[in-house]
């Protein structure tokens, strides 16, 4: 759900602000934030399809998103740290990023063939 929310948020920002939606950020961060519209949607699709690559791609996308957001907000956080202790913006993005990074490898192992994600189904009784 987090990646779908991210794609929706980036879609909203681009729809309302156009190419200048992220003009407050350095150019590499602006390009990243525009790319996240597609990358977040791709990760969400891969997760829905239970692809083993989804958790690692999600972790890479989330790490880039965290670096971009913290780069933009660093000076403001240092000046007024308590301002960012609210349930929107940098705090939930950071918490979601920590969750994604912390669960990427176990989730990938579970999605691999022979992983432990599927429910236990006992073998049928032998005929005879």
C-alpha cells in the first residue's frame, strides 16, 4: 500500500505542479521524484504479483526516496527538529523506508521458489 500511496502522491504533485512540481529540490532529486511516479507503481505491481525481485527493487527505490527527501529537508530538520514529528511528510516516509529496508531480504526469501510464504498443505493420503 505504501508504494501505491507514493505513486499517487507523486502523480498528484506532477498533475498540480507540472514539471516544476519539485523546483525546490536540486535537479537530481527533482528527476528522482518524477521517476518515482513510475517506480513506485512498478514496485507495487511486482509486490501484488508476488515477484521475488519486488522486495529488493522496493528497497532500492525506498532508499533513493529517503536520500532525496532527507537531502531536501536536512537543513530544516536541523533548524527545527520537532516540526518533523508529525504524521505526514518526512516521518512516515522514514518509518516506511526503515520497514521496507528491514523486511526486503526475508520477504525475498519467502517469495523465492521453495520459500516459506505459502501455507502448509498436507500430502493426500496414499491409495491402497
